[in-house]
C-alpha cells in the first residue's frame, strides 16, 4: 500500500529566511525521496511566503519546487494544495501548469477507510481580532481587484516586505511555543468540532509552526505539522498509522 504525506509552511521566498535556496533544495530533495511510495501529497498551506497571481504574471522564483511538483503530478501522484494566509491569492496557475488540486476551505475526506479533517488552520478558533480583520480584507474580491491594478514591481515588493516584517515581529522570527491544551486555539477549536463530528479520526493542520501529535479520544487525534523552516517536518499515513517525522537530508 502506498503512503499519504502531509506538510506545510515552507514560506518559500521569505526575506526573513537566510538559507532560502538551501531550504528549497531540501524540500525538493524530500519530494524526490518519497516519489517511489507516495500515493497522495497534501501541501497544507503557506508553502510560499507571498504568492499573488496576476492574469498573465506569476511570482518570480520557486523554479525547482514548481518543476518537481509538475514532475510528480505528471507521474500520476495526486498533489493537493491548501491556500494559507500567505498564499491566499492563487488563481489557476498551479492547477493548470503544475497539475495541483486547490482547496480554499477545510476539507473532510476519507483516506484508506479513515476520516480526515484537513485545513491550513488560519481563522479556526483564533481570537485575534486584528488577524480576523486582515484575513477578511485579504480575501475580499474588491480589494484584490484594486491590488491587482498595481504593477507587480510594487505589489510583490509590498507583499514580501509585509510578510518579512510580520515574521520579524516574533521572537527570533519564530511562532510561540505550544501553549497547552487549554490555550492552543487549534486544539480548542478541534475539541468543539469533534463534539459535532465524532467520526473524524485525524485532524491535520499547518499554520502554527509547532510539531504536535495529540490524542483527543480513543478514535481521534490532532496533528500540527511544524514547518519547513526550522523542523523540516511532515506526517505520513500508511493506512494504519499516522506518524509525525522530521526529514534528515539523505535518509531513506
């Protein structure tokens, strides 16, 4: 039986990441290493630090990553791409040119007989009113149309600078550490959601940049995937077990 892989939060192109080219190569090497046993790959959001598609223009860079995705989909591997809060502005380029399946909302799906709830995680239970306001603004079609009227020279500069400034506000550029079951908003959201949807076996998120594998009940677990900045982490499901791991360069 082939495996299903989940990963998120590479933030490729981030000006706050010094080892950007090495980071992209490591991600591409990982994708190459799993091509022999991967049935499906889920990219769970924020794979780019800022991705904005214009009608006839896409962002510069990411050549190795996009090429590898295209190669894998051409070989028959199904790749799902969830938009995050940094790559909300996807058009149809990734679908048409790279063969990805785009998801703009959380997805409930069955994998090898188990029920999965999959989402990037932004906006789920987060009480931050400023973030909620920005999220609504970024998703607003009218505001997106206005932003699209800017020349990419200025709009891309604005987006990448904003993303860098946002990250550097945090201590060492990192997200806060795990806050515990009683404070972690994705855990709190999931516990409430599970009350209404008790048949879900696995909840998988990105967004928080922490590695978490937590049992919620005898049949349900929540996994937060870490990132591809500090952890180079991923989850893999073989039909029986879901395992959260870190990728070591050169491992088989």
